C-alpha cells in the first residue's frame, strides 16, 4: 500500500495510513528521481563497450543499466537517466572510453 | 499456612530481584542483554545462572555498557525475538537516548528498573529520579509496591508491551524492595507461559523474505505524524493495560488497576504516592483512621500513561491532598507527580482542592510511619483551616536548622 | 578473484534514488559490499551518518534487504543484538535460513563515538562483519575533525588559520586496535579497487566469528577534489602507502597491494583541497613529518607481514 | 502472647552470615505460616565491617516498607562489635537482646548498660567451632533466637533448615548435621 501511494503521485500519507513504527518497505527510493541533480551527463557508446562491468561496479547510484543476452551473459545497456547524478566516475573508470561526459541540456 | 490466591500458586520467600528473575525464567525471553549495576545486578546474575544451567534457552548478551544493553535489546526485538533487559539509576540515564528510540520504533521491550538515586553525589539507594528523568520517553511505566507486585507486573508487562507495541518499564524501589525478602506467590511455569503466550511480531528484520527498513529518517513532513502515533498509542494503552489485568485476574486471581484505592471513598484528606511507600502509608492510615480522621490513599500503579480520569474521579471529593514525590524537578515549579496530578485536576475543572507537594526519600532517606503521621497532621490542619496551604514544596525528613 | 559477470546476475540490493552526494564513496562501498555478499541473505545495521540519512529518508529507502538503524554510537551493539536474536530463534527452530550480519559505520561512528560498542561486540565474538567507511572526518555534519582525520587536514573544527595548519595529531590507527582484539579477520581496503574490497568482504563473511574491514572512502565534499577522481585518489593513498591495503587473518599479516613504485606523500596531498595549504613552502616541515610517519608505518607493516597476497 | 508484628535486628560482621541468618529466619517463619520480611542493612557489604540485617514476622500481611527503628529482638553475632556499634539503639522496655559471648549476662549488662532482665547470652562461637568446625555463629544464634522468641517450634525449625541447606551441602552431610546440632545446642544453652 505504501509503495503504491508513493509510486502513483508522491502524495504524503495521513497519520492513520502510516504503518505503526518507523517502517519503510524495501527499495522504495527508486520512486525518488535524482536525475535532475546532474550538471553533466554521461553518454554511452555501445559500439566501444566490451561489457567489462567496471562502470556498473563503480557507480554509486546503481544507475548503469544491464541486461542478459540469450547465453545469459551480462551486457551493459546504458544509463538510467532518472537516477544518474552525473558524477562521471563511470566515464573516468571505463577502460575503453565508451562513456563520455557532456554538458547537461536543460 | 498462608493461602494462595491462585489455585496453583506456591508461596515462597523472595526478594524483589529474585521475584523478577523468577518471572524472567518463566517468561523465558529469546534474548536478554544487560549490564550490572547496583541494586539491579542480582536480577541478571540469577538469570545468567539459569542460562548457564540450561534452565532457560534464552540468549544472554553480557554487553559492555547500558547503552549497548538497550541497543542490543532494541535490535533483538526488531529482529523478531522477545527481548528483555534491566538496569537502574546511572544505567537508565546512560540508556536514555535509546529509550526514546525503543518507543519511537514501537518495539515491545520489557525492562526492569530498580529505582535508585542519580549522581552526584553518587548514591545507590532508592528514589524515583531515574525513571522520572525518562517519564516522557514514550515507555509505559509500572511502579511496584512490593515483590509480589514486581513479579505480577513483569508478567503482565510482556503482554501489555506486545499488544500495545510499546516498551514497558517495570520499577521497584532499590533495596527497599529489590533486596527485601517477602512473601511472594509464584505461579506455575505452565500458567505463566500460557499467559504471556508466544511472541508473533507482524514484521521483523529476520523475516528476510519480507525485507523492510526500520529506523529511517523523518523530515518535517513525517516526524510529527509518527510522534503523534506514539503519543496516541501510549494514551490508548490504558485500555490494553486494563484488559491484560482482567486476563491476569482470571488466570491468577490477583486484581490490578491503573491505580489502587485505599480507604479513599469517604476520605476528606488523601495522599498520592508511587512505589513501596504506599505500603507504609497504608499501615499508618489504618492507625490514623482509628482516631476518626478520614484519610485515604491513591497509589499510582501505572504512571505512564498517566491515569488522568482515575485521579480526577478519586480526588474530586477530597478537600486536601498530599502528593508525595520521590524525585525533585529542581525547578521551583513542583515535582513530576504533583504536576501530573494538578494538571489532571485543573483540566477537569476541579480547582477547589488544596494540593500540597511533599518531596521525600531522596537517596534512600528513611520514610516511616512517623513521617506519614506528620504529613497527615499537616493536611488535617489545612482541612480545619488552622494552617494555610503552603505555596512551596515541602521536604520530608530533611535536616534543616 | 571477483567475477563481476557472475555477480551481476544477482538482484541489485542497493536501490538508486538515494540522496548521497553525486559521486559519493559511501554509496560505492555500500553497493560493492552488498554485491559481494550476493549469495547470502543479509541483515544490515548502520550507525547514524551520511550513508544512513541519505538512503532512508522516509518513505524512501534504498535498501532492498532488511535494514536497521537506531543511533550513532551503537551500530556494532545493534548488529550483535540482531545476531543474538538470530542465534536464539535458530536454536529454537523458528528460523532455518543462514543469514549474515553486516554493520556499517562512518569513521565518526566507528573510531570515535562507537568505539566502545564496536570493541564490546568484537570481544564477545558475534558472527558479524563491521564495515567502517572511513572518510576521515564527520562529513554528515559538515566536515569536523575525527580521530581518523589525518595530520595537516583542514576541517571545520580545526580549520587552517594564522596559527593553524589544520589537525595537529596523527590519525588513530583503528585497524591496529581491531587487530589487537585478536578477532579472526581484520582488513584494510579502499574504494578504488573493487576486486580487493569485494574479495575481503567475501572472505570476512566466510569466517566463523567477528570481522572488521576499514575502507578508505574519499569524500568529495570534505577532501575537496574533482568528483570523478575518487578512484584515482584512493589508489594514490595506497601507492603512497599512507593507506596500505592489508589483512590480518588468524594472527597473520598479509599485504595485499604493494605499489610498483612507492610514491611520495605529496602526490596524494596535492590533489586534495583539504591539504592545499601544506603545499606552501613554509609548511614543508609538516609534509616531511607526514612522510616520516607514513614511512615508519609502512616499514612496520612490511616487517610484521609474512607474505604478500594480491587479489 | 504474639504481638501483631515482631521486629528483629541482627548485628554481626561481613562474612559471619548475618544476612543469611535473617533470610533463613524469614524462610523458616514462612514455613510455619507467618508473613515475613528480611532485609540487609542496605549497601555494599564488606568483609569484616559491622553489618546489620532485619526481620519482620507477622500473622498478617506486612505492607510497611520502612527501616526498623524499635526492634523487639536484637541478635548480636559477634560481641566484639559492642564497643563500636550501638546494639541498644531504639530498644524499649520489653526488647530482648541475645549476645554471642563467653561472658555472663551480668558482665555484658555492665559493659553496655542494659537491664540484665532483657539480656540473654550464649557461647555460639564455641558451639559453631565444635559442631561446624568454623567460626560462623549465625546458625547457633538462630537456635538461640528460636528459643527466646518462642513462636517457632524447634523441631519445625530444624526440619525446615535441613530442607533449606540440604541442596547446598548435598555432598557434605556432616555439615548439615553440624548445623542442625549447633542450632539445637544453642537453643538449649541460651540463658538469661
């Protein structure tokens, strides 16, 4: 119930709707968008990428999107712009320079 | 032979500490985390012997401080286990931060506090300064008059806590009760276990299939609602406390209420008190009554939530009341129990009653029948108009030139 | 060796949408720890601090596993309470799963206010992993000095000034203190080496008893560097030997990363705003004394280490 | 005649079993159906230092929780404390004092200025050494008090005490026997 309300309209809950105690359902922060924090934005070039996953493991914001191909091998798909804060660590760490930072267009 | 109240009870000689340890053995909580402090040490000493002897299957954590004792107890409770602890005085002060957290997180922890004065000067004897210092922490506070009370209260506390989702502190006066061997009726293990039942929390951290976050940060948008929820729960717990008392009476025969009335129905003057001194006052009231003075006693058993309605109901026809505080607010604005009594009366429009605040027994200072008789004489003089109601706090049995 | 491809197949347990600073090291630590622990069910506790307040702003939480916070100084005691409850419920047959317990704390909550609680929990031998994400100052409250703050660093409670070059004391060597507890596993690692960090986490979790990992976690705000340079800076800490990567397992020291060429400490200091004032000629004696301290500690570590293992 | 409530004060030194005697006296009294209280002089107990312990015994529930200021009986486990402790504090005309001593009533009476009619003596140390083998005079003094207080049957006392200590000394039956004999001996020997 709590998730739904946050998900749909970010509405504040009334006291009667709150679970007893200071409880939050797991993983609800995905409904909080931090993408607007960016001043620079990472651009991912799939062609250069070797799927080493260093960007994925280095990202503090869990914002590198991955998927699994038919052989169940992990592929890097790109950036979750809803949450990426534009820190540029991925670009800086990428061994094949598949990610570059550009100015965020407002 | 002394008759038992309960059908299957057994009369035993136990100190307050032994009675609490006995109740804890019967309750057999999953986790106990505690740190030694006089005069509460015996409780955990006896209990850890039960653990060492395999008499209970509880896990005992001998932590390195009271702060960690309550921290670990809170965590164990949040994890889904029935958790208990115990302390006194400085230990309770050191736990203070965690007390507020336990109630804020709505964890049904049961703790014993053996009432002892707060330093400085360091003193190991009874007064209520420790529990009074955390009276607004959102814990239910139950005061015990004697070892039997302490034993019965701790058993009821488990049920109250789990039903109200609030932590409960059961207190008894240091040494006066904790170290005094008295007659205690101990119930059968099986009956106590049946009464407290099995703890089934709705949500708990070890339920890893249903993970959640407990102890998040509230900003301006939610803190107020959560604290309101807590305050309401504490006030609403009065009904739960009475329900549990009713169930207790059914199974064990002993009656409990938020307050205990003693010869107060036709009284003109009365005393209000917490803890062991109630017994001494009862003893003296019996004698004073023989002189034809209509005096009664209202013993507050449940101090938090404060039994506002019962206090009003029982005092509304009284002319002069002595509120006996075993702690001092050092404020000039009267002491905790007095403030609660007077605001209860005033909020209900009862203003033509004379209420006098007596502070007694700090650091274990003796309070006996003679002192109580003197207070009664004071009240009687005010009743008869011989003396005026004093405008300041009166200190009992203090050496002053 | 950590296989990222393999680990990436497990569900992510540290959700996006938290409110740590852009490029925050604590976020990297939390994620990598959880990813390293992928094959276990875990319960997490945390001390009050950046990580906790930024990841659990009601009604949002970034934790997809059970997470508990109660206060600043008691992450270890809290974790020990949960572990005790687990042991109790397991012995009574109420729980059958294997669960691991991880406590997080910053350097303030670990080196300073939480030291007693940590020491107690470690001494009692609870099966738990304590992780200190060490950013060398109280960053959550705005960069105040802690006992983990290194000599010469500028903080808001020991600011540089006419009569001050920042903190005058060396940082406390907490890793050594934890080693002195004689617990089965103690390690030091850093954010710039996911392989080293995650291997140590896995090792710690495989051990039957308490373990402690001290992770150097640069803070962009407090250390004042270019946000994307976090990995570079922490690697420099290892290459200059001011923060060696080593472990202490069952009484044996092992250095895990030996720099190919030990770099002078100035290389580490000069790219951080918190040490900028030390570059002035008049403060060269401070830099020299830091170099001396680093050299001594490094020699000591080499002497006590019986061998070297790199991950 | 049994007063509504009897109050007893025990004097001794830390380590002599003063508190134990009071606790045991309460348990024995409970065993014959009395309401009881037993409490030590509150505070840390230190070996060798003078200590006190108290009892209340009644046919009715005891609600009073103050200290005992006017004891009906005073039991002194160690006569060497007479000089430093006022064992006569709060006593009144019918209080009775029982002292462990090798001296006579008259000698003690002179020493502490108490009416000899209120005074009783027994050489509990000698009895303890003879039958228990150690100078722990609490058990014999227990027997002496039983005699003077005259509300407990000595046979009840012996059987209840045996039941209480049998667990502790399961492997030392001679200790149990010694304790019981010393109680009985002091019961017989205490005199005015």
